[in-house]
C-alpha cells in the first residue's frame, strides 16, 4: 500500500469517526434525550465518546506520520541539492573546468 493511499484511508476513517460522533451527539441531545436512562444512557454516551476519541487519535496519528514524511522528504531534497551538485562539479573540474566546449580558446 502506498503512502498516499494509506494517508487517504486514515483521513476517511477520521472523517467517519467524526461524523459518527457528531451524529450521535445530535441524536442524543434531540431525539433520544428522553429515552436514554440508566444503563442505556451510559452505553450510548460511552460509544459516542469512543468515536470522538478514535477521531482524535486518527488525526494525531495522521499528523505524526505526515510530519515524519515531510522530514524524510526534506532530508532527501537537501541531499539532492547539496551533495549531487558537488559530485557533478568534481566531474566538470576534471574535464577542464569549462561547461561549454566553445568557451575554450585553445580549440578555436
């Protein structure tokens, strides 16, 4: 599974958990307010809290993984920017130091 598809799945699950907890909140405060008593009340709001916690945990996990991916990409970009041109400069210096063949006065 690629990183992009894993990230998409995490975000869809986070959205699902958030929508479920929001829906349960609305239903619990409007339609089911008079019907939820005793054990049903505790169970209902515990499940709502569980979905809320899962949404938060999914968001935190996604944030940590995105930060790790950004850090990795930044390191790769720095390596590519600062290490590869130095290696190429060494090759060009051994070729006579001129980038353009027409710039060499001895070849005219």
